[in-house]
């Protein structure tokens, strides 16, 4: 079921909003409705009663469409739990989830923003090439695997809680920040295995044996502190009231900076 409303902001700017009741819809039907709504001029889509539909937000790129459609960036709000690969290949739109998310959030994401007011599953930000993902709580295994920088884009993943094993595995670029809010103990092992570009910041205590092969600890410099200030500030803008935290308090914590020991960690394995 789909309804349309027009909302007026304080600046008297109209935004065409489409509300979709996702109950009983297959993922194909739901994504078709979203695509049709965008082509029909929607600027904001609210999804109600989402129950595991996958690939939400993946079919909203129109490379051969008119400039008017292609340049439009949607706001998408999700009430319920989306399925795997939320925002896969996302191309500039913003997605906010008011619940938990499953595996593969932001898979090969190009640009835009995903905000999850809950936790997320495994392989979050896999092969992510641009944009930002903010997870209020914790997430599963192999987050930021194969994350990479593409052209002028630097992907960012900020996690309020903690992560499971193989965080940042084979990272080729980007920024990952693990905040451990509530003094959560970081128990992940094999962190940064095979990393050859990018940086991981972890707030709290970390043992060296938790690190994967090819990753080293470095001292933070002025640039690092500025990156943390900016990214943590954005995180708090999204979740500060819910978590009762302030950016200044989080930034006072001790951060560990992890970077690759080499940009070719497996050079000896392959022919030159």
C-alpha cells in the first residue's frame, strides 16, 4: 500500500514524500515500488513494516536517465528490520533504519549515507568505495572487508559498540572507527588481516595478539585527531541523545591507530 504526502519545512520548502506499507511485499515488489516512486518525483520514501526484504535501495541509480532524475538524492526511512545487502551499490541517497540491520549493509556502496539505530550483522561495508555508514551499536564479523578508496572518495564506517573477528580484513582504503561506548571490551581477533591501505581507530584497550598479520600500531598525529573529531561528531549528531554521550567525552578516550605494515603484504606469495 502506498500513500503520498507533502510536508512543509520551516523554510517553506515542499518535499514530496511517499509512504509504503511493506507488509506482505516481496523484496522485488518493494524495490520496484521505490524505483517507481523516485521516477514519479518522490524526494523522501518512508517504509513501514519492513520484515527482512533485501537489497533495499539498490535500484535507485539511473545512469542513462535525465539529469533531473539522476541528480536527485532520496531520503529513505525504514521502520522494521531490512534484509541483507541494505544499500548495496548505493549511489548518493541517505538511508536511516530505526531498528537493527542484517548482513552486508553498504555492500560496494558508491556514495551517500546509511544510519542504523541499532546493531548490524556480518560483512558491513564490504568493498565500500565511498560514503558513510554509522552503526549505533555493535556489528558482526568481517566488517569493512575489502573496503577501498575510489577516485576522490574515502569511505567511512563508524561503530558505536564493538565488532567480531576480522575487522578490516584486506582493507584497501578508507576509515573505520570502533568506539566501544559503555566501556565494551574489544574481543575481536585477526583485526586488519591483510590490510594494505586505510586506517582503523579503536577506542579502548587492545592486545597486540588481537591484530592480524600485516597490521601495526602507530601514534596518532594532528590529522588523526581531526578525522576523529569530525567523524565522532557526526556519530553523536545521529545517536548522542539515544546513547546519552557527547563527542567531547568520547574523544577524551584512548584511541589505538592501526595501519598496514606494507602496501603489498602478500608480495612473497605472488609473482612480481
